[in-house]
C-alpha cells in the first residue's frame, strides 16, 4: 500500500503574509495539491498567525468537504486550550507538537517521560471526538512505550536531523538508521507511523526503502521549493511517485 502524502501549506502562507493581500491563495494551492493526488493537507496555526491564520482553517475544511471528501486535514500545534478548541472543529488528525510560540519551526519531539501526564487527557479528549492523534517524536526507543501507554494512534518521527545531513552522507546514514530502529519499535507496539521535516526528492527514496510501512509523510518546505521550479501539480506527482 502506498505511503500517503500530506502537503504542508505553511510555506505558502508565509509567502502570502509578506503582503496584506489574498495571494497566493491557500485554498487554491491546496486544491491543486489534492487534484494532483495528495492524500491530505497539513497546517500548523501558531498563536501569532505568522503563516497559517485561524480563518484559513474553515476554508480548507470547506474545500475538502465539498471537493475532496476523502482527503484528510492534519492540523499540527502545541495543545493549548485555544489551539484544541479551534483544531478539533476541523481536523481529521491532530499532530501534537511541543513547540514554544516563538519557535520558527518544529525542531524536536516531545520528552514523553515528563509530558505523559499532560498529554494523556488531551489524547482522550480528541479521540472521544473521533480525531486521530499523532505525537511528534524523536528517535528515542523507550519513549515509544510511553506513546503507546497514553493512547496515541500514531507517532510522527521528526526527520529534521536526517534531512539536515544532506551534505554529509555518513551522518545521513546514521540518522536514517536511528529512524529505522525507531520505526521497527513502533511497528512492534502497533503504532502507526508518520514522518516529516526537511524531506525532499533527494532523501525520500532511502527513507521509504528502509521504512516502507510508514503511513504518511507530511512535506512542506522542500515540496514548495520544488513547486517554484516545476509547478505545484507536477511537484506533488513527483513526490507521490516516490511513495508508491
């Protein structure tokens, strides 16, 4: 079964927000991505709305409901009460991340040993509303037992160190090996697996080859960068071809 691609629209929103203008349109870019075969869309609405704005969420949900009813809306964020009240209205999947409001991007997974008590009731709240819950995670094997114990459906492995080693083959192999070991442990625990951060056309094939049981990859920066060169429709299809 092919790995699903969820296109992260944050980078599109960053470009839009450089001007007080409605373009590029988040909905139109999302439409092109889904038309090209993406399985879903991902956004990360931060408290300062520096990229995705809160008003974008119902528009994306409307697009999916009316044109792509089988597509999934993944909303990422730190589980503050404000975020949860907003995200649970629109999401099919919520990915909980440990980001502080001033972080430029997600750059680490949860410390589950210290966060389990905080996360457990949030997971129960979301699952009671039939929302799939994924937790952003580092490749720490013991942490995965905690993820399973507190009831999450999935773990999203932070692939930043792997993607960041694009100019160091030895380090990239080391980081990939860590991801493989963590993915094997997650599979043993019957946790589904997502992956995301700095994934590209260049580094995706090795990841998919070593961990073909990944359920979903969420790709934004690298995909949007390629879309400037190849166009969104062709770029999405190029990524999908690597996931089959």
